C-alpha cells in the first residue's frame, strides 16, 4: 500500500518526486516549488547539514511556518537530525542541555547545497522530532517521535482521509501551529504524500480572505476555528444570504474540513453540510504522531471519531475503559525519562491515552471524556467536564468554557468559567463603559 522503500522522510520525498514531479508542492504569492524541485532542494540541503555535523544533533527550530520552514524541516530529518518543537514561550533549554543549534528556517535555508550523493540516509528508528506537550498529566514532556512513527502516521492519515477523496494537485492551506503534531503530520506531510499543493500564507489571519482566491479542497483545523467560521456563516445567512452563494464567497472550493485537537460539537457537522462541506471528526494524541483515526469522507458517523477496525500501522483497544494504542505510530518514549510509559500486554507495547471511550459493533470509536479530568464528587459520582462543556459550547453566545471542581464552604460544586463570543463581549464592554461613565470612572 505504501509504495515507500523505507519509512523515512527521504523515502517520502523520493516517492512524491517520482509520482508528482511537475505538480506544485509549495506555493506562496511570490514563489512556487514543484515536487521535483522540493526533492532536489531538500537533498542538497540535507547533505550540507550533514557536512556541518548536524547528523544526530538536536536542532531547536523556530516554529514559524513558511516555504523555507517546510524545506528546512524536511532536510533536517533527511540529514538524520532531530528537530525540537515547542511553544515559543516554553523554556526548552531548562529541560534539554544538549541542544546543538537554535535556528530560524530562513538562516538554515541559506546554506550552500552539497552533492546529494554524499548524503548518508537516516534510519527509520532515528528520532525525527521531540515535541513538548502537556501530555496526560499536565506536565510538559518531550515526546520522541521517530522517522518511522511520522511516516507511518502519514500513511494512516492518507488512508483514512484521502483515499478516493483527494488527488494530486488538490490544494490545502496549512494554518495550524507547528508546535502541535496535527499541524505537521496531517496538514503538511500527508498532503505531500498525496501530491497536493500546499499554499503557504504569511499569516493565518488571512485565511478567510484567501479561501476564494486559493480555492483549497481540504482544510485541517481545530474546533475553535471551525466554530468561528460557522458562526460567521450563520450571521450572513440571517442577513438573507444563500448558502450556495455564500459557500463560493467564503469557502471557495473547500469540500472537506478535518477537525482535530479537541472535541467537536456534532451540530457543526450539520452546519457545514448545509454549505456542501463535509466536516470530518478526527482523534489523535501527540504520543501517537498524532493521528489515531478520523471519519472518512464516505464513512462518517455523527459523534464518532472514525472506525478503528481497519487502521494501517496501529491497533486500538479499549482497556480498563480507556483508549489504548499499539503500533508503528506510537512514540519511542519521553525524552530524559527512563520509566517506560507503556503497558506490556501479550509482549506488545500499548500506550494508554487516558481518554475514555468505547468502540461500537461497527468498529466506530467514541470519546466520552478524559480519565485524568474526571471530577469525583463526595457522593462518589464521576463527572466528565467535556460532556458539560459541549452543552455550554452549543450556545451561540459562548466562545469557550472550562468546567472544574470548586467549593462553596465545605460543599463541593461543579463550576464553570464562561468566555463570551466576540459579539457578546463587545456588548458587555459597552454596557460597562456606560455604567462607568455615569460613575465618572475609566475602564482599564
């Protein structure tokens, strides 16, 4: 199925060049790089990185998406280096003392290319990326993902999302942060395997403006973005717009949107369906590279995150009421921690995601909550915050909500912090402004 010689970045790019050579791989409003050119540039740059001694070294690469960033990331992995990814504010140097280089992609892209024939291929088990995530306990941990992990997950994502739905030359616009693996595996590497064109924006804030211009066929987003876009559509419909006309004006050629990273409101699926757009619900976790499963374009069940009986490169089971994953997509471990994060079952390594769920008779996976987030009341009742959050999030006036345990005196209670939508927030500020003016005070 893979048609790849090895599960490495080099093999992935070689496959893409061989099968999609003249198709634009990376595009901006100033530059266009075909798949043949992408492969050549990455190979020459990777050889230069090896000459500079970066093989097996850790490179802290600034997570600012650009055409050069994609090329440099691919070249570093091809050279056998390990790219460190984290939020810009995270003090990674207090966690890792052996970082070889801190660099911006533009600086590394300026290296003089070397002869690719001098390149020593990286191994499948070479650590490609260490990405810092809060994981399952809230503490930052460095998730070590090998080349095999990443490419295995690329193949899984393509199988679940792209088979029969996406074609070489289709466009997408990557907008997700680069310190989340969903933004790399799903919205960059999987489209490269398919032969899609990645149109790179200078800033994600231009997404809405550029959709009718670029006309991507698929987008990869988090629920917050999906909800924001749906809210704008609903507002325009109330003003008398036609769904078919608005679809062209707002979304251009978008036919599918894959949503991951947090729980998706089921009613959003119907909202997008009215515009002729299929909203696919996905599930993953950083420790699994991160895509575990997703609804398919022709096989989606509302409320489910996709079927798990047919997954390539991994297996999913419910063990002790939580989702467990085994296979090539599962990380190598946490950086600097000797204790194994895996369970050994019948001699196999299984990773406990701490996500509660169940698999129905048709093989569809449903996520019902998070074990570590359960609120246990004094009467023994367990409350899943996610279920209450979904009820609040369905209200158009609520942008976000956090459910947590609090106390009123000695009595435990379930509390909610509500964040109003932008429109409601503006009204609230205006009301405060009027009240404070009457009191002759200023708002800070």
